[in-house]
C-alpha cells in the first residue's frame, strides 16, 4: 500500500513537472524559430516578412530580460497567464489581452510532455533501485524535453535545429557511458551499440549521400545517432526503425487514398523517428520478448 502511494505521488509530481517543462518547450520552439528566421535573412534566404515581424521581439532580449509575451499583441504575460494548460483553458484558448486565438500548439506540447514524463516513469525498462539507473531516468527525462521541441519544430518547419540536437547527443553519450558501466559484458554492449548506430544513423547517412540530401535531411542522420545512443541495442534500434515506418504508413497511406496528400507532399521523418525511438525505449524490450515467444 505504501509503495503504491509512493508511485502515485511520484506520478503526480512528474505530471506537474512535465506540464511545466512542456510550457518551457513550447516557448523554446518559438524562440528557436525567431532566431532561425533572423539567421536565414542574414544569409540571404527568403523568409516570411510577416512571420519575422511577428517573432522578431523574441530575439531582442537577453537571458535576464527575456519575458514571455503574446505573439500577436506582444503584451508581457503575467504569472497567471503562464500556468501550464490551466491558463489556456481559463481563457478559452485566447490571449487574455488581445483576444486572438492561441490555438492547440502550445497546450498540446505541454500535455504531451507531461504524458511522456509519466509514461517514462511507469514503463521504465529497469527497476529504479540503483543511483545509476535513476540518473539514467533523469537524463532521459531531460532529453524528452528536447525531443518534444524537435518533434514540434520539425513537424511545423521541416527542420531539426542543431541548437537542440547537439546538446541531446551529449546527454545521450553520457547515458550510454552509464549503460556500459552497468553491463557485465562490455564488448557485447559496445558491439550492439555500433549495430544500433548503423541501423538508425548509418542507414540514413547512406540515403542522404545517395540522394544528395533530396530524400532526407542530415538532421535525420544526427537524430538517428542520438536515439541509437539512448537505445544502445541493435534490436531496439530495429524496433524504433520499424515503428517509425509503420507510423508513417498509417499516417501517409490514408492521406494518399483520400487525396489529402500527394506523392510530392513533404512529410517530416523526424517526428516519426522520435515516436519510434520513444516507443522502443519504453516498451521495445517487451515487444522483442513477445516476438520471441511467437517464434518459439
């Protein structure tokens, strides 16, 4: 009974923390987009003048002066405007000051991060009994915030920003080091890690080289690397790849059949790979065990 209560308390706390980090992720997505637009314009690329004007104020602050604001009227938000999910619900999904609809983008990110935090805790594949395993869970939760940012950004603008990808690779590398520290067979683990990197990153690297970047972006290659470092198992990497393609088919095929999508429609693969990677991370071992029982 006490253990069940502890699990419930931790679950509630992680849900609240996830909502808060989801709010941070949503704000970060817009700040990244604002900086990307400024950089693209400086590089001579064509950018949306309307979008740049709307988001430029997000690039004119420093870490100490940065304050959340409405993207439409640019009114600085009060603390009660930034309560994750609750503030959005209390205003009917509109800005409290100008009345413009905020949309589902931000609350969806907040809710998704909370769900991901709770699911990671409940479905964590190892017993949370040692400090190293707990540290790995913490690293994974930190990475989840970055993955949510990448998921949202790539879905909307077909880009995986290096500002997020590179720190995540560093976190994933630390996670892998801890994995190797805990394994009784270091060489086997390293071999499986190489296999995972080959499946999730090497294959996309070959596709990128073969198509000269037309089929996939190099961001997918880097994303595959960081997910492989977390999985550190070629079997889990294969589950992630299979799941990503299956999810893609379930999304794309109905669109093609109904005419909502065409063969030339751009579909970002980053979100699919992230979804497959998260699935493999949390339930991949169970899927492998289930598959092995079928073979036997």
